[in-house]
C-alpha cells in the first residue's frame, strides 16, 4: 500500500544548541509541539522522533504537503526547519517503516535548507494538479544509486540543494567486508548497509574467508561476528585482532549475540581508534547502526550501550564510581560509547558547556588525565573500569 513519508529536522541544530545555550531545551520542545499540532490537523502518523528530527506518514500526499506548509508557518524565528517528502511502498515492521523509500525521503530532507519543502517525483505524480511547485531538476542524492527529480513547494528562492554541492553522506563510498556464518543475517545486514549508502565489497562465512576478503579488497571497515566456524567460540574476535594488527587502515566492528564485556576489553587493548563492539540487536536500528559503522570507518569508536553500562556498573574495592552524580554517570557511559562532547550534548539535550564541565568533573573524580582525543579518553576510561 502506498504511503507518503515526511521527514523534518532543524537546519544547523548544532549551532543552535551553542547559540541558545540553556534556552535550547525550551526551543526544542516548542518545535516538537508545532510539528505535532500540524500533524494532528493533517491526520498523519508520527513514526519516530529523535532529538530535532521527525518522521511522519500519511495516506494522502496532499495532507503531507499541507502539514509541511503548516510546520513552516509555525517556524518563523531562529528555528528553521527543512522538510522532505516521498511517496512509495516501504515495508512496515514493528511500528516503523524500512526500505529504500525511507532512505530516499530522508535524503530529500537532508538536501534542503531551512524553510524549504522538497518533494520527490513520485510524490509530484501522486499529488496531481493544484499545488504550486517549482521543478529543481534531477539530483543525485547522497548514497542512492539513481538520480531523483526534486520539486519544491512554492516559488521562494533558496541556495542550491546540498546534494548538488556535496555528493557524500552517511557511508558514501565507504567500503565494507561482512563476515557472519548465518547467510540470512549476513544478507540482511548487507542490504541495510547498501540501502544506507555503503558499498559491501565482500562477504565471508568464516574467519579464513574474512582474512582473504580483507587482503583482497582493503575495506574501510570489516564487520565481524565473534562466534564463527569451526568451533563457534572466538574465531571472529581472533580475526578482528589480526586485522587490527596487520591492516591498521581497516576499522573493525565486532557483532555479538550477547554482552561479553571481557571480549570488548580484549579488542580494545592498546588502541580504541577504528574499533567497535555492538550487540546484533542494534542492527535493527538502521540509523544508529549506520552511524556506528561510519564512526568506526572514520577512525572513531562505537561501543554498545549495554556493554558500557555493564562496565560502568562494575564495583571495585574502592568503588570509584560512587563519587559520580547520576548525570555524570550518563555522560561517562556516552563517552565510553565513543561519542564526542557535542554528540553527548545533543543526546542529553544540554549545552556543550555543561557537558565539558561534567567531563572535567568525571576525570577529576576518577583521577584520569583529560586527554583531548575522544578515542584516547574512551580507552582510558575503559582501562580504568576493567578489573
């Protein structure tokens, strides 16, 4: 069944956080109220809301456009919203939509500017006549394999689409080798990665095949299951460590069915750059999973929140974590996941200055040097927390 997807986000939200400081949470809440009020009037469905981003769904494309216009009318101050709309046949699962149509709608939104409403060619056809549109021509959207004809609602002038300026985005041209002995899981992950704009250059069912693919294709990231044939114990972990030693230019993201914090610490020995450890359940959150893969490929780290929580929750004889406040513990866990101060600020909806104060306090209470490099500090924190 055809559905029209509408994506919104705030243009320049990072700059806005810094500019508004402690007033940002109130501005964000007002933005959310405006979007939800317009949605209620348009008769659509809220699929997801994360930070300043919304994904909405409509049975009627005209209702989607009317909602987008109402959202723009409600934002005429410092908060500027961009909107992308696409009509397609995404798959509905667990209350959310998945598939290329979802990514196409998100990419259309990301190509726009604050105050702008963009439509795909499919939505233009579904609308029929009666809506004033401006044809912006064909645009190659980030991470998608074919150009999309984009239309703008109204005739206002905006700068060139961001897709025109930068043909790079989440995972654009990042090369992936994927290893898992489950063919179904491997193919599923490969499809998710390709839909997110990554290039899966090789797949493997065991550690030997994995090493051959890495030597042959020199990928940016190797995604590896810990338990692989023949013994299904730690073959994947051993292969991951070998990749880190022999192919330092390849990031390694290890997937595990269960929380195995000892394996995580073993993988992080000596260097936390270009390494990740996630539970397989995280793959279902496509956006977060893709972001983690990209972070590892860019030389960062991505540790599963459950693993970090277990490490942070450990109690040693002197109980060093008892000195931390609840907010400091939240910040510490996000630090250990590999998030920057700015990312932590956006996640917790606080100012960057507040996060910096928390980080300084955490390092002081744990008697750790405040290293500038995000990945070095992750390693330092985890080394301190291990038994």
